[in-house]
C-alpha cells in the first residue's frame, strides 16, 4: 500500500470505475468513429456528438441524482419512469386540455397557445412529481413497506395515472415556449445542461454542506442504530424519496419538451433501470451507505455515450439492448470482489490484501 | 410520530384528489336509440344495436394511431353499437394476441385487428375461425393465409412507398443519395413502404443508410442525430424518406440542431397528420403521402355485413393521395387528425 500511494488513491477513488468505463468507450470511439469528438459551432450553439450526449442524457442524469440519495438510504425507487410520464402528462394536459379520445379540433391547433401560464405548468409538474415522491417516502418510512414493493405500486399505477390524464393517447404539444427546456440553448450549451447543473449543485449543498448527507449514509448503513442515535430516520427517508420524485418530474418536463408530446406508455420507459444502473456504476452500493452524486452523473453519461456510440456505428436499434447488456455485464464484473482482488494483487505485487469494506 | 399523524390524512386526501381530478369526465355511454337499419320485424336481420365489436388497438405510438382510436370510439358512439371492446397492447404482439383470445372467450360478434407486426398470427386467427368469429384485419397487413380472416381493410403500404419514391424521382432527376428512417421492424407498414420505395426509386438515387425509429418521435431523434454526424447533409445525402410524420417531427428537431434549414434537404414523409402539414407549411417536408386513419365507419359497416352473412370484399383499400406544401396551408385547418 505504501509502494504506490498515488496509484492507490486514484484506484480507490469512487470516480475511478465510472471514469474508467467512460474512458474505455471514448477510446473505442476514437478508434472506430473518429468523428465522434467533432464539435462545431452551429448558429448560436455548439454542435456535436458530445453535446448530444449531455443533452439527451440530461433527464437520466437528473433521475440518477435523485436515485443516488434513495439508494444511499438503502432503498430503491422503481417508480421514476412512471413519475416522468405523470409529469409529462401534466404539462401536456395543462397546455392543451383536449382529451385524446376526441379528434383534435382546429382552435386547439392555434400555435403558441396555452391554457395555463408556463410558470404554473412548471410548478404543477414539479408538485406532481414531489407528491409522488412523498407518497413513496410515506409508504417506505411510515407504512414500513419494503422499498422495492412500495415503489413498485407507483411504477405500475403511475403509468395508469399518466394515461388517465392524457386519456390513454399521445398528446402533442404545439406551444413553442415549452420546447425551450429540451431544445433551447444558453451561451451555446443546451438548457438541459444548466438544469442538471442547478439540481446537482442544490443536491450537493444539501448533502455535503449540511448534515443531511451524513444522516442519509448513516440510515443506509444501519437505520435502527441511526434511530437510536437520535437521527430522524423516517424523515431522512421521506426527504430522499421526495427529492427523487422532484428530480424525475424535472426529467419528465425536459423529455416531453424534447419530443413535443406526452405519451403515458413510453415517456421515461425503462428509466428506473437505467438510473439504477447509473448509480451502481457510480459505485454506490444497492445496500446503501456511502454515495457519490458526481459518480452517478458520470454513470448516466457513460450510458448515453454508449447509446450514441452504438447509433453512430450503425448497430440496429433492435441490437441496442443486447449491446447494453454486455456493457452492464462488464461493469458488474468490474465491481465484483473477484476483480478487485485481482486489481489489488496486480498493483501491489506482494502487498497484503487490505479488506476494503466498501 | 406527530408528523406521520398529520401526514397520513393529508397524503390520502391528496392522492384521492389527484385520482378524482384525473378521471375523465363520464362519457355519455347510453347510446341514443338510433336504429339506422332494419325495423324489428326482420328478426334475422341484425342491427348496430346488437353488435359487440372487439378492437385490440396495438398501442398509442403516434398521432396517426390517436386519430385511429378516436375514429373507432366516435363511430361506435354515433352508431350506438352494443359494446366496443377496446384494449391497448402497448405495441407488443403478445399483449395483442391475449387481447384477441380474451375477445374470443367473450364471444364477441366481430374482431377488428390492427396487427402490430405481420407474422405470427396464424394460431390465434385459427382459434377465432374455429369459434366462428369473423376477423377484419385493419390498417397494417398480416402474412397469414387469407382463408383465416374475412377481409383486410386499410392502406396499400407498398403503394405509399412507391408514391414516396415517385416524389424523389421527380425532385432529384439527376440522382443523389437519400436516408431512410423506417418504422417498427417487421410491421406491415414498414415492410410495405420500404419495399414500394425500393421498387420505384430511380436507380441513380442511392439509399445511403436505413435505420428504424420505431414510428416514435423519441426514438427518431437520436437516430437522426447519429445519421447527421455520420453523413454530411447536402453533400453525402440530399433527401430523407421518413416512414411516418411523428418520426419526421423528431427528425426535424435533430436537423434544426445541426443547422439544416428548411428546404436544404428533400424530405418525404407518410401519414398526412396535422404535424406533417405543419412541417410542410414550415418548409421542412416537400411532400406527405396520405395514410388515412379514419377507418371506423368503414370497419363497422363491414362488421354489420359480416354479422348478417353478406359477402364482402376480401381486400378493401382506402382512397389516398399525396399532399404538397403549396396546398398545405389552406388544407391544414380541415385536417381531422
């Protein structure tokens, strides 16, 4: 251990594996798709694959930030995809109250018209998501239902609620200011990037500048002993789930703005799984405890870099899931104790195996 | 403890409020006593009031589908049929097959099936035939033998592809290269449009690349983004053939971000939805091949004939055309979907 202090520090860093995975994919791109890194200025904004990665990946990054806190408390939130759909549906229905089972009438097509002012739409979206998060937090912390089961309820019901809101149909949005969240640019960078940055900084201040982060980790490691040490374990959990719902609501806003429509069935489909994957890639254990927000965001970037790489290489969309499975497998193997031991032996030669308790 | 005592009722009430406020206004389900056909004297003759029609919709992937669903629901209401058994398969064939099976169990009078993909329908269609329930294939086609279903009603997908090809032939007389954003792999619409497009496209126009966007906006965006990084718009390719308007709208977002201006590329799409018309008005699409979703009235009429044992055409094609930007602005307000 004393032999290579710097190397060990890098290797032991939480960011080592996600950044490593990102580097592997980027090196792969550099070899097989050299154009991947080109960034040009197009009109008033930057343009290139890397910009697409952060723009397309923004909703996932947001959900991953929320999911990190939930997983750190030892829970999991399977309902984020459904909350995304609810938030998108709320936005669409407030802009355009035509229910999907009627043929759209002409006055609704009047462009740039909205039934509700934009700030209220945003507030309603965020409130809906936070309410969903509170519901999950309530079931987990007060009703003491296992997190996977508790959030499964909303995962199933949420899509139903979203379909109820939109009447089971896709609702197209024709209100152009709403598109700004998904397609706008500030100083050449997509708006969604700034949103992610703001939420990230908020979350970071919340967990690193107050004692809440410590509480979350403590609850994740042992909620009973945290309770006996005087930590309000129930409200810590409630906060984590509510924040996760809040993040999912913002993601839903961006996603629906991005594709100009709300679709109860497909908005945020499989986002819960991608978000969990991003968090796990970021080195946060599913059993709870220590966490890193930044590593989770990098995990989300890895997932989208990979997706766009696959598209760039021209792998058909049907093969995408299989290719993703390979990525997941490699990452999970990298995190296994077996690989860690291998890495330790490799870097320390004869040094003693220090039992890293993760 | 204190908080939970306050929070519990608040949350329950809030949840109730959300559910109640989300529930759609009760639709007037009581059918108006309109018996448009035979008087009751002709006992053998069945009317719309006796009809139970099963429509296992394949999903809600696009504006086109929304209009299609709306057409069936509205027609059912205006005709006052006994029951419309409607379900949403969320674009999964297994869901659709089980929905058809459920309808067979329910002993509906007629099943109208919009198949999500072409293949794999033989078994369930045989079950319907054995149960003596006639099946009308709606919109997309199936590969099953024609004896297993009563009729196919819908658009000629191959013809739509050929029409799109004819547009490119007209716009690019000196040849060039085009990209193709195709629909759900294996669906009748994607297979037919791709086939027709290749049939009629001039040999001097090359199909540079083809990738599926699954008929949805969300999936078309990243596919188009990747295309635009791989090939240079204008030099590597001059046109895009898009299998439906929704993917077209997604693709336009990607094109805008890439700095492509309306009119830089020749884009032909299929459907003729409002979104497509708007894209023509804005100058993005140079042509939109119509594919009519308002099939409800035709299907119900055919179903009634089947119930009364009348003969029907085994293949009914809807009347369709191609729209151009010059008429788009005046036609836009008249579009029903």
